[in-house]
C-alpha cells in the first residue's frame, strides 16, 4: 500500500487550523499535518515526504514569504505545490507570494473546501 499523501499546514491561528482540519477530515487523502512556524516547517520538509504546503504569510519569526523563497530556492522543492492563505489586506501580498513561486493565494476568510479542491488538483497535476 503506498504511503498516504500529507499536506503541511503552516498556520499559527487556531481558528484557521480548525477549519482546515475539518475540511480535510474524512478524506482518505491527503491528510493534514500542522506546524505553527516556518522554521519547523523546513525541518519537517527535510525529513518527511510532503505532497503540498499551505502557509499563512504572517507567522512568528520567519514569514510565509521567506518560507516560499527558501523552498523555491531548493531544486527538490521546485515542483512542490504551495498555497498561501492570508488575512493581509494589501493586494501586493498576493502578487508577491505568486511571484515568489506560490501556486495559489486565498484571502482570509476563505472557503476551506475550495482550498481542499485546489490542493487535490495540484497534487494530482504534479
């Protein structure tokens, strides 16, 4: 049996963690793993097979922009789907995230089911 695909959520707000956990609950795959910092996300990505990353922009210490840049700077993560969720009202944030290599940007509040659909689409396209 092949390993289950895992999506890594990098988010520090409990409400948004819960909504995405509910959205992914019940599906055989992908399953959702979570961390609240970009630094921990990089450690997880170094040691675990991850099918996609969903990240907030505003995180403690290292922000989501830097996380995207670091991932895209490593050839092994060039094809890793990255989705951004953010409550940042500045339209330049979505442009910056996409220019750094994010595959999609969802403003908060977002539709958890739309994120789940986009993740599945990107995973199956990879």
